[in-house]
């Protein structure tokens, strides 16, 4: 259980965090809005107001940093290719950011996984002319009613236009605007639908939500995620990354190899500490009270997930 004191600490973090408050609201199960069941509804409202900024990366690739998952944008004669599609209500700000890059239409969309903060724009982008490509489990979860216990929310089946028309199981390669994109499925990690996207010529790697840069990750146990799967995916990312590679996380600032190392180390350390507490017979409340993540909470627990909410997710899986 999350105590009233925890909720109060969370509320103060929430107030201090400013612009990303909506994210904290929906990604902190029972953390920030202890009494509010409709965290996803709140996120939808807040995402309509949150700003979306464009960061140029390398060659013809940039990233849109906004309220939901980070969007990679590849431009060129084939039109735009997007990796991820934000929360649906961010549409006006996403559209404006895309138009600010150039006037070319979006022709291809790739979803890194099925969550609403990465697939919310699927329908409008499809109507605007984009084909949608994803892992087969993304199509599966979007095609029918799906419950996410960690958000206390049941998502209805997505409209037909939002469903990926092309799916794959293990890996998939496509050529677009002179770049070769290699897509690879992770073993179950954050969900069971996670994929990475490597723009090989530009050497830019989008990890989806298997990597959050200096923020505790949400882990969706309802659709196959776990802390051990998250650590396994972090190891897979480390096996892939080089010193020259630019890494786009699902959430947080664009980073590189050192940030992936840190993420893996933090996940392993907290997992081991929480597992030891659970093995000693500590309840979740006692494990939270022992503050096993105290060393990182100041930086990692402010915006997206409160320390208590993250420890609850780890405790569940050890
Ligand atoms: Zn996610």
C-alpha cells in the first residue's frame, strides 16, 4: 500500500515537476492521484496542453519530445517516417511540430509497442496517409479490449484505422529515405510487444519503453512486462549499443551508451535490494519504507514514476 505520507511527498514532487505533470499522473499507479482512478483520462487532458519540441539528431533524423513517448522522425523524398505516435490529444502540437520540419506528408508509422502514449496518433496519422507497422502483439492488444492493472484502466479496442496493417514476429527490415531500418522484437520486457528500431546509416537507435533516461520506468505486468524482462532488455540494448550510437529512449532525454549502462545498473541494484527485502518477509509497505532506491529517487523519481510506485512494480516481480 502507498501511505498518505507517500502520497503527500508525491504531490509535492508533482508540483515541483511542472510541465511533465500529466506524465506523472498516468505513470504513477496509486502514487500521485491516490483517489483518482482515471489516470489515463487525466493524461489525455494534460497532453492537449503539453508542449512538443523538436531536436535535430543526425542526417535526416530528428526527435519530437512531448508529453508521451518520444517520436523519431525520418525525412526525405519518400515522405516522413515516424517511430511512435504520442497521446491522441497531443495531435495539434505534434502536427505543428511536424509541419515545422517540412511540409511532406507522413507515409509510414512504426509503433514501438501498444501503449496509448505511443499509439494514440495511429488513427489520425493513418487517415493522413501513413501505413502502420508494429509487432504482432501490438496489433493483438489494440484489436481488443485490454486492461492495464498498473493504470487501473481498460482500453477499448482501437478503431480500425489505428490497427497496424503490417506486423512481424521477430525482426523486420525496411528501406526508407535512403536509410535501412532494422526492427527487432525484445523478449517480454516493458510489455510483450516491445521492439527496437535501428536507423543503421544514421546509427540512431530507438529503444521504445525498454529504456527510460533517468526516470523510473512504468512496467506493464498486464501485457507481459516484468522487472526481470526489463533488465534482460537493458542487457540486450547494451549488447547492441556502441559509443557512436545516438539512443532515443521511450521517455526522457536523448542519450547514449553511458545512459544505457546507468539504466541497467540502477534497475539491477533496486531489483536486488527489493528482492532481498521480500525474501526477509517484508511486506510491500515495509519494503517501500526501507527506501531501497533512496540513492536515485531525487533524480529518477520526480517526473514519471514516484519511488513508491516503482518499488511496488519491482516488488511484484521478485
Ligand atoms: Zn509504454
